[in-house]
């Protein structure tokens, strides 16, 4: 009997150690509400309008659920992983092109002394180190203006290394490439060649200490034909306690990176505008946020000017003005309101848009 009790105690003890060394956490965000949008394109002899209203999914945060975990390997080394799935709360469908873990899916090793190395589908460095000054949502989100920042910039088949924190400084580099596919020659086998050698490199440096946040990033995406897409961003924010000021400036060359969320609304087809190889843009973002009535109010202006007049004529710089207010009901639940107005959207002359809405955000 004593031996049985001793064995049971040892089993319980070992189980407790395993639980302490390994952790898996399930988490998620549910975000929805009422939204209204109106886009209008005036041509020389036509007018196109697109209006929508009703339940809107994922305004302040994209809806998601996921699991993340770590295992202590000893000597400060940990195995880490994240699997994160995005979905539309209105209909339950998967987002990110229908991929099950389309938001993130990676595994790697991490150390407080050596940093982390992760592999899989993960955000580029610009999104991790320069996008964090963004406080705007909907049309006012920075990703509607800058090519390399935003939650659409995920790198498939990627390796990413992030340094540990050095007195507030952190740097990172990432490299991703698709699976190379070679199809046999049409002359011999009756099928065409298909060789994909594109690759994506992302690097950056960030600083965060007290009220100051700053970052700089560079991205390069090579292509099978044409020049590589490049983008760089410099961003910074300072919290004066009464008000927080955030600034960002960047440039895109030879196009926008794939994650660019062009604010075309329901006029995406009517206002389709291809970006030529010689495309260049200058991007700006300014925002002010301040505590107000127990919540936080944000006002921002984003602008992107380009050289598209040299190719198409009658193009325009994009300007987006935005307001939003977020009020916490608890640590995990908040309500919000937002409104945006934009002109020259996606550099299309006479394309204007308005968005506004109310919503509820819950984190678990």
C-alpha cells in the first residue's frame, strides 16, 4: 500500500513539473458591429457608386482564434510555436484566402540571450517593428497607404530571426521564398515552362523604451519578370501623456508589396489601375491619440503621392482623414466608433470614399 501511494505521488509530481515546463495557450479576438461605406467614381461621361451597410467583421482587429505554446529546453532555451486562424464572424468563413491557419503558422527556438529563430508563415519585419505606431482602423489604417506595413504582409515559407532586447533596441531579418516549381518544356512534353524563383527579404531595427517608440525597415520582393519591388519605412511615436504623437514616412518602388490593402471599397473592378514597373510613391502618416472620457480618441491623416501621371495622366495623390474612439467596458471588452474620408483612393482621380461604423471587440 505504501509503495502504491509513493508511486502515485511521484506520478503527480512529475506531471506538475511537465506542466510547469510546457505551456499551451488558446486565445482569440471577436470583433464586429455595424458599418456603412460609400464610394463614388466620377468620370467624364459616367458616375459609378458603391454603397454597403450592415454587419461588418474585423474593424479594430481581425477576427481570429489560435494556440501558442512554449517548452523549456533548459539553459534559457525554449521551443515556441503559434498557429492562428482568421475568420469572418458574419458567415464563419476562413479569411486569408481560405487557409486554415492563414494568419500565422510557425515554429522555432527562442532564448533571452540569443533571440528567436522561427520558420513558417509569419509577418514581415516592417509589420513587426514599424507598424506599431498605427492606431487608426478601417480606411485610415496605415496599410491602406504603405506597401510594406500591415497585417496582410505575411511571408510564406520563411525564416525569421529576431535579436533579444538590448536596452530597448531590437533588430530582425527574414527571408521567404515559394516552393520552386519546374514544369517540363512544351517543345518536348507538350506543356509550358513554369519556373518560380521569386524571394522576399525583410529587415529592420526597432526601439521601444518608456514613452518613445521608433523603427526603420526595408523590404525587397524579387519577381520572375521585371524589377524587384522595394519599400522602406521610418516610424516613430512619443507619448506626452496628454497626447501621443505618431509619425511615419516611407517609399515604394516598382509597385506595392502583396499585402497592400488598396482602399477601393466596392469599386475595385471599376477603378482597376495596374502599377507599372517604374512606379514610385512617397507615403506619409500622422496621428494624434489622447485619453477622452475614459476611452482613447484617435485622429489621423495619411497621404501617398506617386509618379503615375507619367504613365496614365489624370491620377491623383491619395489622402485619407480618419477618426476613431475606443471605450473599454473591461480589460477584455470594448466598444468603438470610427469614421474615414478619402480622396484619390488608389491614385484614381475623382475616386472618393466614406466609411463609418460602431462595433464591439472582445478578446479571450
